[in-house]
C-alpha cells in the first residue's frame, strides 16, 4: 500500500483496487490493532477490521504532516467561498424533484424553488431523504453510509508540552482498543501550534469507553486523569478544558463501499441533481472539497449538454 501512489489525495476512488478487503486483512486482531490503528481509530473511533483497505491506503499518504484547524471553524471557508452568492438562510429543504428542464426544490415555508440544477451538499442520510427518485446505485450508496462519533476534550496547558515515549517525542498517540481496559483515553494529539499562548492537547475518548453516557465534566475529568497517568509531566499544567462532541461525525467507508461510490457517481451526470459531501469522496476536508469540485464539473457538463 505504501508503494501505491494515489492519483488524488481527496478521492478514495483513486484507491478502489484495495476496496475488496478490510484494512485488517491478513493480520491477526492484535497485529491489526498495533500496526494499522493510525488516524482512523484516533479520529473516528473505527477499528481497522471495519474499514476498507482503500481508506487505510489513502491515509498513509494523506496524514504525513501536522493536523490543521481553520481558525473560527471550517464554516469560515464556506462563507468566504459563498460570499458573493445569494444564499437563503434558515430555510429547510424538504424534497428535491427532477423536471424535464431542471429541478423543483420543496421548502418548509413558502413556494417551491425551481432551478436548472441542484447539488445536495448534505450528509448521506439527508440526501437520501430529499431525493426519493435517485437512481438505484445512488440510493444504494447513500443507504450504505453510516457515521462515526467522536467525543474529546481540549486541554490548555500553561506551557507548550512535548510528550515523550521511550525518550522520543510523540506528536500523536493512539491507545488501541485492547489497551483501553478500564480507562477512557483513546488518543492524544499535541496541538501546541493551534494555541496563541501556552500549549494545547487534543484528547479523544475511546469508543469502548462509551463516552456518550458521560457528562461533560465526567468526560473531562476522566480524560485528564488518563493523560496525567500516561504523561506525568501534564500534572499541574492544565488551565482550561473544553469538551467537544460530534455525532454524526464522519462517514464510515467499509469494505465494498468505494466501489458502490464509484457506481453511484457514474449515474450522476445523467440528470440535473448531483451530490457533494465527504461521503462522495473521502471523510476529511480535502474529500469534501474535492466532491464539490466534482459535482460542479458534472453539473456544468449536464447544463452545457
């Protein structure tokens, strides 16, 4: 997989030849936990046996540097791109129907909106609910997508800390499922570069810890305690804690899902309704952006035709 060079870091289809097996194929459960856990278990809480090998193969090329965050959230990017576009806010779309010369968009208040084309840039389950007449391969892909969950805490520290393991600096630390035991910790990411002053640690909860059943204070207490046990240098350093929870979080690409995605995309250029979102390319920002570019290209071609 390391030797397989993807054509597009934002598109899982470029690694579809690995989609017929899981990321844990050919490994013992222990081997998969320790050798292939990587970003997906830390960021998405998904074990290797549940993911397509295509996703693991692409991750090997995507996650080669530091993780980044957009100041103020990724919504700032969306707002900047759409800044000169007339956008109606606080309007719920209830259905989208194709017409001979375009689409009809039904909304919860007011008259339907008509347009030459529409791109549904929303999660897979919402797209499936809005577009009841979607071609069968598209419906199959959308129905196959489920989503991960992430619960984590930002720990602000007095000074930037450099975590170490066996004397070597650690940028990201994954606690594999067998190691979780009675703890809550799923992983630690050193995010000092994101802090204006002091330091910052991003600490995730393991899926096995069932963090959804914990209050914010309980979750923060447990994660801080676990980090301090693992890295005593953190004791006395934490000055602020912010708990974050995302559910649904990112789409889970299981074995076979990339080929279904490819088949779904093959049916999209034939109509005036298209799809965009991380479920249409890859479950990270680059994938969501690439899916938007692809949807725009398909829609433009359909309109010109």
